[in-house]
């Protein structure tokens, strides 16, 4: 038996006046999800704990059976792993922006004209930074999408207890990075970061990529602003933890990074944008293809519904849920599989951010204790046989259904 967990990011919602006090899931036409409810067992799920507003990262960590309060040190490590850096336990990782500074040192554009091209060339230059007195610390940059990048500091005596240099608003100077806990490690790390920010401007102000941008009337990416420090956690590999071979098909670097740090194979799919325009057909084909390979478990994350939620785009969310429903219909055809459909958190159209409401969950597969629920939505699912569970219960339930778990006691 195989297991598939499909997470439709931010799918759950709250009742909305515009659609007759129903939720988007209650309002959208989702015959396949409803059929799955009829054939399966439903419930509601608190990704972390009741009322806790989960991020996508902390929720996925919890659903995979790790304790987010232990593993999660910030977004940096997961973003770094997600862009393909080989992070190791103890590395200090940061998210960075390529930004534009003027000659007075004021940040005039935090996103460097939303730069898209040739950030790899800028990164090559940044990767030559050597800091006098800190030769033992490796400085590794890697570009991400658009104006984003990641930075890793690797070496002895470093700490993630440092503040951000990103001032968050244009028209300000970069913030001086300070040690948050006063430890020698944090003082050293803050010192290194302040030097990197300063040196990045010296190295980049006349960089060929930037001279070309200036010539074309675009803001140059002439300074790098790190934020969100996190120490790379020591994570037991997912496959060792459960004794299975696993893969992940996800769209965002954040979720891919979580999978990578857990040692799960990350499958890249062409056209997977993480937006409403993503290529669900390619993703579906990839899932079907990899389910036929020797993977025991596949984690799927589809991001569009969350984006629509953050944008307050009701119609976009409704349309996207209906498209995802067709995908669910295809995945239901995979045989010998326990299939779990849920969300990682609620992203209400009315709130435009994540909330702590529980999300609906449904499981189908052989010998499931089918309940009376016949619709897939927040309200109907709450009457199902799974009742109310936590994200951290899901892998236990799945492994038990797959007859792969160990007995506790005699
Ligand atoms: Zn999410
Ligand atoms: Zn979100």
C-alpha cells in the first residue's frame, strides 16, 4: 500500500456574506472531493493546535510528524534548502533581498526594481566575499526567484540570535544587525552580517549587471539585505523515521526546502508556478507517474488557493478549487493507495491571511471506516468519523492504515 497526502494550501475558509454565508468549498462545484468524502472518512484538523495560526512551513512540519516548536528556527533554513543549497545542521541561514541603495546609503527600492534577470551573476560576485579576521566562516549566497536570495554562514561560533538588516520600508538606511541575546556567538554573527551588507554595496555598485540596469533605467541590485536568521536544525530523515521511501511534489521553495531537510526526494514539475496559473495537468501527470514508481509515500502541495486567499480574490479561489477538484478525480484512480486530502491552514478571503480555524480532512482507501459525510467542506467534514485531529496525528493514522507502524507495548 502507498500513501498520498495532498495539501491544498490555504483551501479552508470562513463563511462569506457574498456567497450566502457559505465557504468557498461549500459554494464551489467539487464533485470529486464530494465523492471522496462519500467513499472515505472525514474530520477536521488543527495543523498545530486548536487556535494556533500556522504558517505553511510550521504546518507541513507538523503534518510530517515533526514538532515545529523544536524543528522550526525561522524560514531561512527551509528557503535555503528549497533553492538547492546543501545546508547542514548548524549552518545559519538568512533570507535576503537584492535592494537598491543610493550613494547616501539610503534604501530607495527594497526589491531592486523587481529584478528578475542575471541575479546569478550578482551572486557569483557575492560568493567571493572574504572577511578579514573571519576566514573560518564560509559565506554562501544563492539566488532565489526575483529579488530574493538566501545566505548561509557556515563555521564555528555562530548564532541565529541576530536581528534583521532589512529596514522593511524604502527611504531608510539598512538596520544595524545586533546580537539579540548578547552571546559572543551572536555578537560575532551580527558583526559579520554588518560587514557583508557594507561590502555588498562596494562590490555591486559598479557591477556589470547593475551598470546595464542603470543604463536601461532600472534600479540596480547594489546591496544585499539579510533577515530572518535561523539555525539549520538537526532533523531525523523522514524515510528513517517511518521506514518508507518518499517523494514531494510542491511548488514553493519553502515546502520543497522542508522536504529536502527531511531527506524527502523533491520532484520538479514544469509549469508549477505556485499561482492560480499553475499547470495542474503537469502536476497531476507527475503524481501519477511517481506513484507508479517505488515510492511508498508522496506529499503534494498546491499553492494557488492560498494566494487567492491572501489577495482576497474570491472568484479566483472558487475557480481554482474547481480545477483542483478535477485533479482529485484523477488521483483517486491510483490503485492500492491511501489518499488524504486536506489543507495546511485556513486562509479566509475576508482576513487575507492565515487563521487558526481547523481545516477539513478526508481519507480514502481500502478498509477505511466509511462515515456518513458526503460533501467535502469545513462544515460537513466536522461531522465525520475522524472527528477533530491534529496535524501531528496524520502520519500515525496513515502508517497504521498502511500496516507499517510498530505496536506500542505487547
Ligand atoms: Zn500554506
Ligand atoms: Zn499563505
